[in-house]
C-alpha cells in the first residue's frame, strides 16, 4: 500500500545545515515513463550542500527536496513503463527528492541492485558512478596502462574513480589532505599524494605526466593540472570547490595537444543520463559484482539527522560516501 503522505527533509530557506527540517509531504505520483521508489537509503552529495546554500537550483520540473540518489524498492510504475514492476529492488539517479520516503525518477535512470550488494551499498553507487564513468571513461577515454590522477581521492567521487581506473588497467595517483586519507587511497590501489606536503605537479611530471586528470577543485589547480599533463593529455573538470576561474597558457595546450573538458550531471537531458545508465549496467555492474569496484561508506545518519550528515560533509573529514537511512532494514 502506498500512503498519501510521507516524511521528508526540505530546505526551509537558503543557509547552513540548520535550514534542513523534517516535514510531511504528499507522496509523489509516477508520471509517464517514471517509477515511484520506496526509498530505503539515500546518498548525501556535495550538490545537496550547494542546493541547501542556494547556489545550485533544481532543474525545471524536479523536486525541490534535496537528494540525487537512492536505493529501494519500486512502489509503482507510471504509464509507458515496461522495464520495472512493483517490488523490484533498484538504485537510481534522481533529479531531486531523495531525502524522503518516496521519490520518482525516469525509469531509465534506475538500475538493478548489483548481485551481492545490499541496498545500503547500492545507494552509494548512482551519483558517483554516473559522474566518474561519464567523465573518466566516456569523455576522458581512459585506456589501460595510462597514468590517471584524481583530486580529492578520499571523497565519494575519488574512491570510486580510483577503483574504476584500477579495474580498467590504469596507473592511478590521488591527492588527499591527511595521512589517514592518503592511506585510504593507497588501500584502494592509488599512489597517494598529500597535497599539504607534496607538489602533485612535480610528482606526476617525474612519472611522465598524467594522461587524464579528474578535478573537482578548480581555482589554481586548473593551471597546475595543465602543467602536469603528459603530451596529448586530457583534463576533465567536474566541480570548482576553489572557484571556476583561472589563467591558463593556451600555448601549452596547443603545443602539447592537450584537451580540456568537463561536465555537470544534473542539468543533462534524460536521454543523456539514460545512455550513461546503459553503459554502467553493461560495463561497470559486472566489475561491481566481481568485487573489483565497491562503494566505500564513511558514515550513515537517520533521515531526521540530515543536518548532521551535511555538517559531516562540510567538515571534509569523511572518507567515502555519507548515507541517510530512510526506511532501511539492511
């Protein structure tokens, strides 16, 4: 039975973590091509923090509730949906609305739970897997044997990127800001660089230069990334924690045939996200089921503790993913 109302966490006004408040909302209805998910676990991601602060508005038609990924059970299917049935266990990339007991999303943005994974672990997959795979594999064209550098290696994105790159046969370096975080990156198979003590440009240049860099820092890292790329190297930008502006010597880009690209996931079309989902199920899900890639969980909080989960993320002490327990048993 699907109730009429549900518990959710809304952003009462732009601001700090304290603006997240529990509310009762009507249960959303699955529209054409959509499914309704009974949420067991929801992921907490940096874009949720940005949305809460008022700097990352939901796309038109999306829920105003935060939450871009979840795992749970299909509660209902909308008109035109044939792939899923009520009772199917899925994890999904959401346009918003994950901080709630029920959420809707396009049916093609949901994926089956990989064999051997709990709903808890599966909830940590969608946002990071979609982001890393689309930028590292589809846009960045990472090849076996190449040198790959990821900044923020101990984050949810970073830990996923290290594992995917390793599984694809790349040599991996990762930056992190503490001995504990560097050790976590090393355990996943990366050569860790403590950016407080080492210059990642010097380290990578000594190794021959990075063939591909995944960067979520921006700011002065952008020009430094260009300097540490190998000839024909590629830089993929996915966020700008230190700012989106930089001065770059484009003569270096031309002379060394460098490529600079980037993307944000949420504004992309439903079709683009469906194509990424298809690639994940075909190529990444077998790696997950084989144990070569596995989400790393930092901490879990009850749905009503969403503010504490945000404080954990903003404190930057986490290693791996932060999750909200919505109605989970496993």
